[in-house]
């Protein structure tokens, strides 16, 4: 299944089922009407922060937009299954087009955490815009060196290092000096 095509459709379906107009969703989430229209029409797949804001307004967990099954028991994600990926971006200078997210739990219903393996391609971007959202994040560097901008501080993570932080503090996660890297990220967002 092409996950990049289902996110917009799920948002639109949930919004319409709750009789929420695009304008109301924009106002309540703090996003632009045009941005929501582009997301719903699968033109843009936003970064996690706007998705989390939309999920909060719709009263659903972030994973609702990525689900393709409803398994109530344990979910095993085999290595070959983690090859399917989704790239979040918003066609802006601070887009995350260079990051491919591999969901490790998309078939688990009623989950509160979103675990991903994220492949980070080399990039020449040096201007990073910090973003924030409710919840917490855990990141472990699996390959390469990661740079985490968190508030006024910067942290470097070598392979095997990890960081756990509150996502409400403005932050940005990127590979050090534009090199390729791979991380395990677990994102928790309250409903």
C-alpha cells in the first residue's frame, strides 16, 4: 500500500465524518487552509508536527493516519516489512524530503507510541527550522552521527548513543554535517 496516498485521504475522511470544515480544521490546528488542502489532496505529506496538530483536532492518535490494519495483540515487524517507507515533507525550505520513515507498528491498533527506523540521505541543507509538538521522543543513532538541535542546545549522537526529550521544546533532528545516517525514533503523542 502506498502510505503517502492514504494519509490525505484518511484526514479528509475523518474531518468530513466529524462535520469539520477545512477552515475550522485550519483555525483549530493553527495551519493554513491551503496547507490542509494540499495535504488532503496528497500533494504534500507534511512533517510530523502538522500531522500531530491535525490528529489532536480530530481527536485521534498520530498512527491513525498510517494504519492499514487493526491488530489488537502483539505486532511483529519483520525486517523485510520495514522496507516500506513514507517521506514527510511540506515543500518548504525546512522540509524533511531527505528522511524516509519505516513504520515498525503500522498494524498495531490503539498504540500510543510510533516507532520508526529513519533513513537520512545526505543533504546540503544547513538551515534548519526548529518545530515543537506535544509528546516525547526517543532517538538512537544506528549509523552515522546525528545532530539534535533542542532549544538553545545542540547534541551530537554517535552510533549507539540515544536521547530522550520532551517534544514541546523546539527541536530539529538531522545528520551531522549533511552525511547519511540511520536512526531508531520512537514518538509518543498524547491524544
